[in-house]
C-alpha cells in the first residue's frame, strides 16, 4: 500500500479550499492550522480511522467475481470472508505509525506554509517586476 497518498489526504483536504490567488493571510491561517497540535491529532485520527475502516472492508465477494471472470487468477484463492487487511498483510502497529507519519507530515506542511507566507510579498513583487519588464520588452520589440 502506498503510504504517501494516505498521509497527504488531510493536507490536500485542508489546501483544497484555498484559492490559487490566496494571499499571505490565507497562507498564515493554513500555517497556523497545520502547526496546531490539536489539528494534527484530528487529521491523524481521521486518516487512521479511514485506513482502519478500509482494512476491515470485505474483499471476498470482489475476489469471487474476479475468479469467475479469470479462474486462473490468484483471486480464486482468496477466502470468501477475507478483508482488505488480511490480504494486504495486517500490521497491528500500522495505525499508530501512520498517525505519527500524518502528524510529522502536517508539521512539515505547516512549516512550508509559514515559509511561503513569509516569501509571498517578495514573490508578488518579483512577479510584478517581471510582468512590467515583459511589457517593456514587448513594446520595444514592436517599434
């Protein structure tokens, strides 16, 4: 199972409502939220609960359908009452480690958002200067 997308879920959910032209205030708000230990715990608990629920999902009926279509597939050997966790290999400490990874990823994203908020005014000025220079170059090329 690829862990990065699971860890990224809360970060993507948090970033999704931010508009592309988000100002420094929005980045500062995101940085504050991502750096808040209570928010980190909520995100980690949510991801761990989602993964836990997915691991308990029965896959036997799906395996049976695949085995009917392709009798030579490995799906034919999956028990009818198997869960995704049993097929993927259940690790009793996985949820705790995943929660720790989500917390660490959230702290890192908070640091990144804080850095972006700090650099946003400089980047805006650079973009404005580059646009003005582009316009000057275009105007001189047309003469």
